[in-house]
C-alpha cells in the first residue's frame, strides 16, 4: 500500500519533466495579449475624455466642439441635427456609457483571464479586490462576459431606437435579432454553468 502511494504521488520538491514544464509554461504566451488589452484600455480612456471634453466645450458655446458633437450623433444617410437638444445630449451620453461598458468588459477579460488562465494575482485580503474576482473561474467569467456584451448591445440598440427614423426596417429588425441572440446565448451559458455546478455538488456530496 505504501509502495502504491509512493508511485502515484509526487514528492515535495520534485521537478516536472521537460515536456510538461514547457506545456505548462506556454500559458505565459498569453501575457502579451493581456498587455495589449491594457493598451486598448488606455485608448478607450483617452477616447472617453476626448468626447467629454468636446461635450463640455460645446456646452460653453465652442463652435468646433459643437460641430464635432453634432457630426458624431448623425447617422450616415440621416439628417444632421441643426442644434443641440435633449436627443443629441442623450446620444452623446449613451456613447460615453458605451465606452465605459466596453472598458468594464476589457477589465473583466484582462483581470479574470489572467487570474484564470495564466497566474494568480494573490489579491486575497486586498481591500481593493473586486467582489467577482473572489470566485472567478472559466464558467463564471463566461457568464460575466456574456452579461457585459448584452449591456453593450442594449446601449447600441437604444441608440438605434432614438435615431429610428434614420434606419430602414431591415436594419432595426437585424439589430433586435442580434440582441435577442445575445440574450439567448447568455441564458444558455448560464444554464449550462448551473447544470455543471449542480453536477459537481452532487458528485462531492456522494464522495
């Protein structure tokens, strides 16, 4: 019995063989990808402050900033607003919210993906540790990402409805169908995650 235990368990300090070591170390190839996403996050931050600057300057009567704001909310083929109004302001703010939600999506992918697939961040006990990161795994990350994508799709769909007169019926129906597809996909991911979690709990209870 003792001999069987020695043959199946790795003694402390024993090194892995070369091939498993190389395969396991290959996870670090993802590091440049996450660093690239951090750069993309910085670009989104710059874009957010740029659009907020134009909004503030347009509020104070700057002509160039006002023209930029009106051009940014004008749909291709649609009528350009003659002056800023509640609808224009709503579209600009929705654009800012869209940037924030995409930024949140990037954070989830960067932090959650690194923690799940590359290496631990050792944030246990840190006062700024995100709540969702304390129980993150591949399944939870998929559900979080699906939820974030639905939020982004909702913002784009709302912008389309506000500018509905500038779109044809086929475009609006297509965007609604895509949004519904995202919803159904998120429900399917959540349901499959719940089934797998339930099966694991039952297995642990019988173990």
